[in-house]
């Protein structure tokens, strides 16, 4: 409780401060929070004495699940899409958890990396999912409300920070629980844990599944925010000296690094056939 209250106060302060931040800053903080959820899962596994190299797998699964849920199932709510990403990451990782829990050190790391590369190969070879180019999705909603162009970035900023804060607090409570403290004992001395009646493999497997859920939620949040930013960028003029990352004309230090003057007479392609993917729109490629 002593940790929860300051954490909630900090999250509320950041959400309130986002109303006055420039759009490029809210976008960067949103991306950092989404990626931080994946790092949170890595920390969870490191407490058990193992380091994964394949958390990008559940991150990608969460993103693809959010996009497919939007396009195929008609689910538009950002919170539901993020939750669906976490559930999908958990379902994919759960069958491999008992196997991975038997290994330690570089063996655990390389096995998780191998799984992520297998998933990458499947996604890259699946033309129905766009191959290496991916595919687009529309603008998400929040609690059934349509997001206006002027505040879609702030709405996704608030949603992502709120989800990240809740997951961080729940993870903190898990770390302080009996099973969370058992993970520390597993890291220090596995043999002693077995002598005391604890299951080392079960502890590592549970942490791996929980880390997959957290990473999948981060992937779903990352995908919805990236698409919201790319769709918002289509409605903003991109003039001379505009930042290639956030399309801001002022306040952004990136415009001094990636400034690209737009030739006169050049028109942007807005038809769906020639429209680049969301990642290309966000990065300005």
C-alpha cells in the first residue's frame, strides 16, 4: 500500500500533465510506456534467475491480435484490444512454459530467441497478414467513444499510461506475495527451494506466462497508439522542416536531425492502395 499510493499519484500527475505537453512528447511517452510493459515482463523473469531473449514474440503477438481483432472481429475499444493482446500472448506462451522452465542461463535465453524467430518466420511468410509489410487498422475508440483528431493522441496517452500503471502496481503486489518471493529464492538457491518443498520449474513457468501476458498487453497498446498517430498524421500538413518522427513543426528536436523539405507541387497519396503501412507513416519513410 505504501508503494501503491505514490505510484497512482505519479501516474495521475503524468496523465494530467499530458494535457499541456506537445503532441510529439505525449507520443514518445506513450511508446515508452508500451515498451516498458515488455521490460516489466523481462524483470519478472530476471527475478527467477533467467533472462529471455524472445519477449519480442509476445509483443508482436499482442500487436497482431489487436489489429486482427479490429479488422476481422470489429472490436474497436483500445482497452479490449490491449487485453486481447495479453490473452493471446499468454495462450501462445503457455504450452512452452513447462519446457522452458527446465533450462537456465544461455540455454533458456537461446530457446526463447528460437521461439521468437519461428514466430517471426511464420508472420513474415503469411501473405494474409501482409508479410513483412504488415497491414493497417482503423482508429480505435475508448469506452465506446470516438476520438477526435485534436485529442486522439492525448486519449491514447492517458489509456496507455493508465494500463501501464495498473500492471506495474499489480506486478509490485505479485513480487511481494509468497510466489513472488519464491522467485527470489529460486534465483539464489534452487536446490534449497526444492528441499523446502517448493517447485522451481513451476515458479519459472508461472513467471514466464505472466511475463507473456504483460508483453502482449504492451504490444496491443503499442499497435493502437501507432495507428492512432499515423491516422492523425494524415490530417496534418507536412511542410518544410517538419519532423519525420512526429510531424511537428515546432518544439521537436528531431526536426533538426530528420528535416526533409517537401518539393513544391508534390501531392501526398491518400488512396488506400498506395498508402504506406502504419510503421512507415509514423517513421516518415
